[in-house]
C-alpha cells in the first residue's frame, strides 16, 4: 500500500525562536502480511527501503496505526531546527530581525588568557655546544 501524507508542521526558528509553520509531505509504503496469530507486529528487515514498513496482521486487526511511521519520516526528512535564509541586508526573511554577525578574528590580537599561559612556559635554552 503506497501513500503520501501531507500536512503542516510548526517548529521553532533557529535564529529568533519564533514559531515557523510550513508544509510537509512524506511518502510511505506499507507492506502488509497476513498471519494466523492474533494482533499486529511490525517487522524490521535490512531489505526494506527507508520509506518501507512491513507489518504482519492477524485476523482480529481492523486498523493499522500510522502515527509513529509518519513521525519517523518527518524526523528523517525534515530539519527540525530551521534556519531561514537572510536577505541582502542580512535580515531573517521570516521575522525581519537583523542576523547575528560574529566578530572577525583578528590575528594581531592575542587572547589575554593565552598570553598568561605563555608566561608559564619556560624560556628555551640554547642547545649545548659540542666539545
């Protein structure tokens, strides 16, 4: 049984933590196998593709729950911590806020913590001269 599930998902923006809502679409293939035993059992196999699920169902089963399969496909296929693109003025296209810009690393400036550690280092001595 092949199916496509569509819906909307609300996530937190990776830039400003505002809520972002977007559409999702996932494909699933459910392979159903009948069995004599009562109940429903999901089977795992290395031969199955990433969108395929094998379920063995007994004569008493009237519904197959799909919630965990849909959730798994969303987790596998979508970035759950979205980081919207920036416009030409370095603003988030979703909320319009200015994006954080890290300071450029300056090579001529030494971090004072490292400078103090350099003072702990023993000065190098000249190697002994041969006689």
